[in-house]
């Protein structure tokens, strides 16, 4: 009987320990997902949460002048690829790309390589931007370090790709249209190519 009692106590203790560990992981999960440590101050946590908002605000200030698509074309941006859409992921819209900024190989939050417009009837509505740099040029110039813009790591798109371009790094910023999946997610379910 003592063996059964000891086994029962051991099993109960292990169950309690497992529940405690699970509770700790559940509580720490949101902090770890946000890159926070349990001891980080509220100010550090608030600064991390506001980082996306800061880049979105920088983009809005820098691209206010391009609300009218004619201002974009006058500044050297030209449409490419038509209206980019996905079967179930939403759309990106029409990319107006500035070739000089792409080939320049620099990243500056105030000078996006592409402006993204949603066709609405016969008009174009600015919804976001895309930062683009060719991977080979960037990696060669920056000792193989991937590009980061205002704390956001750019995504690598290999070759071959749907655009027929060499490997590149890119970052979408939905500064003029909310994206329910996040400000830096490529596809936006609140953008459509159906309103032409």
C-alpha cells in the first residue's frame, strides 16, 4: 500500500509541476513573441510596441506628397506588374516603382522604392509603399548582413520569382490602408484589384 501511495503522490506532484510550467510558458508567451523579457520596463515594452507605428508615421509623412498618382509619375515612379492580387490573401495593388531608387541600392525610410496604389474606378488611391533592394548588391556592400529599416528586417525573395526579377529584399508598409494582418505583411485583405 505504501508503494501505491508513494506512486500516487509522485504522479500528483508531477502533474502539479507540469501545470506550473505550462502556466509560466503561457504567461511568458506574449512577452517572448514581442521580443520582451519578463523584467523589461513598461517604457521598453511601450517603445517596442510603438516601433511599427513610428515607421508607418515616417512613411505617411514622406509620401503625403504622392496621394495624387500624378505627383508620383512626375517624381519618376512608373507602374509595373499591373494590379497584384492573390486568390485568397487579398491584394497588394499597383506598384509604381522608381527605378533609380531601386538601382541606387540604398534604403531610406523617406524614399520608398515603390508606391502602392489601389485602383478605384478611374482613380488610384495610395495605400502603402514597398522598400526594395537587390540582394546581391546589398549583401556585397554590407558584408552579407541582411537589410534592416527602422528596426524592421526586410524579407528575402529568391529567384526565380513571379516577377522575373533577380533575388531581392523587400518590405511592405501599409501606411495609408489598415492591414488586419499587420503593417508589414505583404498581402492586404483590405486592398482589392476588383474596383477598376
